[in-house]
């Protein structure tokens, strides 16, 4: 009869490796999300007030280069407006009136300001601020100079690179860019189809 002695530290190492592999496999569920074009979203009726703003080409100030410094200044100005929830989507002029504004109003006001200054590759996003959030949140995503930025004038004082906000923050459900509507889907799901 042969006896094999197992070192308890060896078992702990195997358990640690196993747990690490399980953790890494779960991390793929937080993979980057892709936007899939859709004809309608659950928010279409609510957004009828601001659709002309989303569809506008700006006020014709020309194709200025929108710098990150300009965007951070606009975010700071909107961030300083007191928060106040509204059931309806406010227009940018209503947001700038001095009355409290919510995430929807601040995101739409920033969207219009950026479009008016020539920004492109800009999306209004509705989703969850964090994976633990109970309510939805609105923010912008902007692609510029090879980077993708999260612009949240309700919570942040400046733009953040998407890679710097973490995989469990700013989880998109739907996005709007001009007349186009999108639904977020995990990249792994899109790759399978």
C-alpha cells in the first residue's frame, strides 16, 4: 500500500488558482458593450421634446476643434447647477434658466453645446451609473482624438476616458445620436450572432 501525503499549502494554491480562473471567467460578462441600431426604444415617447436638439446639426458656428479643456469647462458649468429631478426632459434653455436640473437635462444641454461648437461622434446614453444603481442615469459618450470619453455633468467635474471609469460603472442600455437609436449589447453576444 502506498500513502500519498498532500501538503495543505498545495491544496490552498490549487484552490486559489481555481478561484482566480472562475473570477476571470466572470469578468468577461462585464466586457465592452457594442451599440446595435434599433428602430425604437422604450424612451422614444419621453424624448419627443428633445428630439429636435438631438437631430440638429448645431448652430452653424463652423467646425471648431472642440478641446477637452472646453468640454471640462462646460461640464463644470453644468455640474454647478443644483440637482432637481424632473419627469419631463428639459430643453437646454430650460436647464440654463437657473432652476434645478437632473441628469437628463444636463446631458442634453451639454450635447447641444458640443454640437453647436462642431463636436462629432457624440452620443446621449441612458443606462445605469453603477451596477448597483436602482434608477437609470443619463450621460454622454464622445469619441475624440482616438479616445472614448464619458461626460457626466451631473456627477463629475470633468471628462473621463471610458477605460478609466471601470467596468461596473456607466453601463449603457440605450444611446441616441442624431436620428439614430441604439441598444447596448455585450460584445460577446454580438460576436456569437
